[in-house]
């Protein structure tokens, strides 16, 4: 991916030559198509069914989004056995395993599936590979809802590879009948390194038909990678349980940023981080409302970073249709 970089000073701010301390607002950032679809799904379900719609797990990994939907009447639970029989339940953007679908059916729940279509694609790949008699090495983080859902598609043949080093020790039954898949929100560079190390051990390793890491994850990492060398500090807005947000901090540091911090909102900014900084990069994970980013920028302006420009690395136009149960 080799996106073009375009910069523009935000309305009301000084030109770059006038500012002595600056903010680079990185774009693309914030909501991806899957997150936008998932949040809209819950909102539409509440319009149709009224308050009391249940959501299994956090619909997306952002505490502000979850809190706002809870205020509208959504009820968040960890498992479907907490949902009263016959109630409406929305599956989160991270997907569920077949076992969860079975449990929902046993409780006669009205289910609305807000799984990101790119996660669903990985699930279908896991099914296809398993049906072909292949063992699957799944690159991802243990305990993440997306990984649990994918593992549930073929639990007997999926082996989790959580860290790059695990590629050197993972055990397989037949090295000639082996494929790999990945969680959609991983570091592009780390996943590539993991696959290379796996292939060094297992030369006949089969690739997925398409890249599993989602377009939005790749775009946001690519944008940060290009801007980070200019930055004394990068602020990534996102919650700590958001895999793609955590990866952005790692990418910024690897790409040459002087420092990088993950913050849930403007209230977590420590002025000491910025005391010696001249250039601050600001971005956000794929489940972060943009108003949280704008509040961070406003705070930075108050702290003297009055030269604010936006850097657009690639334009995103992808959208996903809502689940049929909530379409108008």
C-alpha cells in the first residue's frame, strides 16, 4: 500500500509557518465500516423494539460508545444465558461461535447479527479450510472475542499463534496439510513476520485467499507509520481493550515517534508528556467517535499547539448494509 499524503490546515488555525508547536491530525482514523454498521444496528434495534434490547459483549471496544448505547436502553451482557428467553439480542461486531448461536436458539432469542462482514469472511474461511482437511494456525490474541468466535468454527483443528515467538514452537499434526488465518485487527508488520517464521518451519503452509487484516486496520497503521517520524509524541484515542488501538501505539513507536500513548479521552492527557514536544500526532482506533478526537485537539490548542493540520493518507468509501432484521 502506497497511499498519497495530502495536508491541509484546519479552518481557523494558523498556517504552518506561523505556528511554533503543531498538531498533525492523522486521517483516516475513527469509525470503520464494520463499527459504523454495528453501532447503527443497535440503534435501529432500539428504535424497533424499544429499550431492553440485549447486546452480547461490548458492541465495539470503546467505553464511550457502550455508555451512550446503554443510556439509550441497550443492556450489555457477557453471555446469552443472561438474556431472558424470547428477548432480542444483538451479536457484537467481533462475531460469535456456532455454540453461541445454538445457545441463543435454545433460549428462543430473537437474534440480530452485527458481526463485521470482514470477520464473517474469516469464519467462512475457517470452515472451508477445516472441511478441506487442513489444520489451521490462527494468528491472534487469546481471549479476544473475535478469536474465540473463529476458533469456535473449527475448534478441533485450530491452533492459536499469539506471539511471533510462538511460530517457533507451535505443534501441528501434519506440516503438509496446514493453513493460516489471522485476527482482523493485528499489526500488519508483526503478522507478516509471524507468517514468515511459520513458513520457514512449514514450507507448504497455505495462505488465505485474501488478506485477513481488515482494510481499516491497514489504512490506520499505514497513516500512522508515515506521520510518526515527524512526531515527538503520538496520541492514540481508543480504549485499552481495543486491539486495533493498541496496535496503533506500537506502530507509531516502531515507525520512529518519540513517544506514543493510548488515551480513552481528553481527560487522560498528561501535560508532562508534551512539555518538550514540538509536534504531536493525533489519531484514533476504528471504534472511536470523532468528537473525542476533536476534544483532544481542542485541549492541545489550549496547551499551545496552535498549528493544526490534517494529513489524509487514503480516502475510505466502503460501507456495509445493515442486518436484514433492522433494515428500513
